[in-house]
C-alpha cells in the first residue's frame, strides 16, 4: 500500500543527501542483480550465484537502514515533537515499521 507524501500528515519529504545516497545504493544493487542474471545465463556455479544474491540482499538492507534512519531523524521526530494525533500516528507507524522490517 504505497502512499504519497502528501497523504501522510507528518511526512516532511526526503533530505537531498538521503535521496542521493539511496539512489547510488540502488544503482549498485541494480548492477548486482544484472550480474546475477548474467551468472544464471552463463550457468555459473550455484554457490557463487547465491553469494551474489546475498550481497544484493545485504545492499538492499543497508539502503533500508539509511531510509529508516532518515525517517526517524526527520518525519517521526517532527511528528512526535508536535504531539497529539500526529505523534500517535507516528508512534503506531514506527511500531509497524520495526515489526515488518527488523526481522
């Protein structure tokens, strides 16, 4: 369920540095996935392919960490400081994020 930034009351937008970092990381992940596709096409040794898949997965998890940190530093902190319904919404959202992504 993707939401637009203007649909979330405490969303503040993404800092330029975070956006640039994420785009660079995702470009690297794209390269890793393209490499995995080539390895499969070339019928490379399965454990080598699995190692590359694991590397791509780790790179995505690192991007996820950058994004979560940015969200905590900006959107959630701002909402909690405002208090009231905005803070309650941010708290519930954070609990959901941790439950879904920190396994």
